[in-house]
C-alpha cells in the first residue's frame, strides 16, 4: 500500500466519521424537536463520533469498498427514538428518519458548490484539500442513496411506513426485528446490485449538482 493510498484512506475515514456523526445527531435532534428525548437521555445528541460508530458499517465496509474501487456506502449505530412520543404519528417517524440522509445530501451539496467556487471541482487530485472535497461529496452521496433505500431498518423505509397499508407495515416490522443483521445479509448477498444502484444514484445527483453550479 503506497503513501497516496494511505492518505486517501485517512481522508475517507475522516469524512465518514464527520458525516455519519452529523447524520446520527440530526436523527436525534429532529426526534427531540418532535417531542421525544430518548436520544438525548442516552447521550446520542453529541458530536463525539465514538458514540455513533458501528465497527462494520461505519469503518470496515466503507474502507473495503474504497480499496476495491466500488461506490462507498455505509451506516452507523442507530439512534434510538420512541415513535409513540413523536408528534404527527408515522410522519413524525418519517421526518426523524430522513433527517439523517438529508444531512448527508446537504453536506455533499455544500462541498460540491464550495469546490467549484474555489476551483477544485471533483478531480480527486492528490492535493489534500482536493481529496477532502472529492471524498466529502462522493461518500456523503453514497450514504444518502444507501440510507434512502426503502428497506427496513434503513431510513428510507420510514417514509414507506407512512404511506404503506397496514399489511405492508406488518411485513416491514417483521423484517425490522432483525435490524442490522438484515442489512448485513443484503450487503453480503447483493453487494454488486446495491453498488450499481448506489453508483447510478451518485452520478445522477452529481449531474444535478453540475447543472446548478457549472452550466
């Protein structure tokens, strides 16, 4: 492993810790605004990344994907919340859920715009600032697309909960009982398909950003 690869991995790890910390804090903060202080009481409304790390989803999976050149995605230790204490019922849960991935989307949007204004673009240059911009955008979009997949327990499933009929919700609740085990199974059994979907999502959003900031 050469020096450039080591630098890239450190940049990616820094971006992941920063981005996923904000992702999880925003889940808890929106829940708090909607009437549930569970995350606050359990110490999850903190910018300390250690409180939010899942060793596999936050560190190992994204770094392995980076090493093999695949689209980077992952997650973190879920922030607890009590749906029964939220205002707006299922829509309250949906708002809590999408707050995380939307945070990643906003981070990517701001970094993309800033990189264009400063003349870096998304070149992936060996310059450390260029690397931070590049991976800041790519990693956050990967997290956004992955977490918006409407499968329990990913964040996108909460939007589906709010829209789906009862029999679909019951099936989703059954799947959600297995939590991260289900996510691990998806990643292991359908990694190439997920990678293709996430890659398509990332580059579609990049085209959208380019229309806004470049064309």
